[in-house]
């Protein structure tokens, strides 16, 4: 959910303002990749195509996917992914999977506590193993990594970038936060602008 909505007429100016605060070449490259995509979520046949691409991406990264029609209390229940959700959620969960230690991969929602789409919130909270600050760092890295993959897959990454509040605190810390999280992804060999 966007904390501070940005109207369509303001969007380009706000994106320009954010881009101007990015000084490292890799941050500029990553943001340009995201910005080149749509700010609107896919719908209808396009959304289903994106979902199928995201599911194939999850499988390529070693994530089992529950069969269609399975009722899931979690996006990831410790054994398989809920494949009945949107493409951007699936890619976000793949990012969590890659960030999680083997011990956390067998926990609902990777032991990071409930996410926005978790239906069994109490169960996810009981399974949580990360402290609050660790959860926030894990969530930021999964968010940005999922968004970068959306961009690489020609999906509406900018919609996720806006929805996941990467422009919040634009005047103070948004660019620095983006830079720090991207650097952790690069250092961890999870993303490279040399693709």
C-alpha cells in the first residue's frame, strides 16, 4: 500500500527528483531499469502471462509450487509456494527464498513473520525467527530484488516500486536507502547491473 500517493501528473517529476539523488552508476542503472516499466499493474491476460512467467522463474530457482486450487495460509508454507497469487508477489517470495538460510526455508513465510498477503497471520507470527530489525532488512532486500526481477522480465516493476514505498521520505532518505539495499544485493551476489 502506497503511504504517500503520487498523482500521475506528478510522477515524472518525482522520479526525476529521486534519480537526481542517485550518484553511483549501479544505482542509476538499476533505477533506470525499473523506471522503464509501467507504473500500472498488469490486468487480464497480461497479468496471467506475467504470473506464469513468475511461476516458471520460481521453479527455476528451486521453489516447489502448490498445485492449482490449493488453499494456502501462507505465501510460502515451508514446503511450497502459493502459486495462486500475482506475479509480483511470487517474485517477491522467490527473493525471500534466496535470502533465507536453509533453516528458515522450512518455516512459513521464511520465519520473517506475516507479510501483507499472509492469511494465517498468527501462524506466521508463531513461526517468526527474525528480530524486528532483521525482518525489516530482509523485507527491504526481498522487495528490491523482486522489483529488479520484475523489470528484467518486462513486468510492471515501477508499480511495485511505488506500491512498496521506495519513494517515501524522498527529501531525506529514500535514495540513500535504495543505494544501501542495492549495495547489499550486489555484495551478496544476488543482483548485478552487468546482466
